[in-house]
């Protein structure tokens, strides 16, 4: 009989905190050959959320994949969060999830297979909620366990939402509060209340499907989801891809309850410092910026919300619609301006 085993046992970094540091990944990808194709509407050039391939004049497929080690002890919830996170890339591009495949790395000799069953049940639960079909997958024996999905979505070729279409004069909207990385770390250290921890878990389990529907209804063309590179890392990619300057008002960014206090106590995950290394050369932080807010903006998120660029005359209705759709913390957090010089910072945090 296998020994009982905590799902978090042996896991040093769970969720999207386990990503390869963005500054290292960028250096690797720029040397990889990317053959051109007229049907590839979105590739790796702007570090977008997923690839988009045009099938015909009416349909394009969105292809993405994501998996990571556990970030909570409950296997069903781990499956839910990992699946929600993987499908978020499709929603960030305005798409509809149609098919998913399980990606499973599990130590069958060390852990009871009942744990794996619960992980898979959690993933299946979220795929069903997203309106998709789970069609199988692939499993290997590996430690620590890891789980995620390969996801296929569809979108009209003329209505693809990318991270490289922000326009000067638009405002930035964020649909979920941030701070999941700090709260997960706080739970490991037993420094966070269960109320605050449960709030973070429920936030990560929430799908971005409703946001995708509303973005299409309001003709949004630029968005990304906030995951392992933190709010500022993903804002940087949006600014560079769109050739604009993004200004973030740190005081307007919604935070998960308990996250600020944990950062103030010094509970700052290592991924936040790796994200700082990624953004610091192209980001200007005003001198008066609260250090704790700065680090929360760099905190690696798992299954975070959507960051979208929106025309000012549409923003009010969209924010109201998002709140009514179940994203109560939705807020306007910044603005997009023209980039005048190549050497100037592309992200400003004030």
C-alpha cells in the first residue's frame, strides 16, 4: 500500500510561480526559427497568450497549453485551478473552448491513484463549465505531480483579441484582484487566515469565460490574462507588442484580501523578484510608490484576470457589465499613451 502523501510534499514552486523566468525565456525564444505562414494569425512574436490558425474565412482555431505543480493540498481544487488557468488563454483572445486534453505527470509509485482521479475530476469539472469537451490526454510517471491541459478554441478570424493591439487614448481594465502568489506562500508559512486563503482559491477557480463574451460584445481588440509574469510583466508585453506606453495607477489595482499585509510582513515569493528583473529596464517606478504595492504588481498570478485595453467611451458600460457577470473587483487601473521615443520606458507605475 502506498504511503499517504500531501499533494504539496516536495513542491518548491506551485502554480504559475513555477514558470521559467521571463527574461531567460525571452532570450531563448528569440533564437528559435519561426517559419512564416499566412494562416498563422498569431504566433510567438509578441509573446501572446496562444497561437491562432485560420481555417477559413469564418473560423480560426486557438491553440494553447499550460500545466504546473500543485499550489494547494486538495486534489480536486488543484485540477479545477490548473484547468481554469489553461483555458484562460483562449478566453483572453476572445475565443470559445471546444476541446481539451489532459497533461498529467504523476508519481504512481508514491501517491494513491485516488488522488490522480480527483485531480482529473477537478479538471473535467471546469472544462464542462467552460462549454468544452475533454477528449483524453497523456500521462507519464513523474515527481512532483503536475497537471494541466492542451486546449483548442475557436474564434472568428476577424475578431481575434491579441496583446498587441492597444491604442493611445485607451484605458486599462483589470477583471480580477491580484495577490495569489503571496497568499499561496502565506498559506505554506501558516501566516494567512483561512478566510483570505479561501478567497484566493475561489478567485483562481473562476473562469474568464464571461469576460471573453463581454469583450466581444464591446468590440475589445487588445487583452491578455495575468499569470506567472505578474501584472507588470504582462503589461510590459502588451506595451511592447502594441508599441505604446502603459501607465498603471498602483492605487487603483484591486488586491485580494490579505495580500498587502503578507507582502508587508516580508512574505514575498521569489517569482516577484524574477519578474522585477524582467521588467525593470523598461519600466519607470515613481519615487513615491509604496514598495509593498510595487511587489504585489510583480507577484506571479495563477489563473488571474483579464487585462484589457478599452476606448474611454466604452469603459463604463464594460466595467458595469463585468461586475454584473461575476467579476465584482473589476476596475480601471491605467491608461495607454503614445510612445514617442524608442528609448523611453514602456511601462510607468505611479
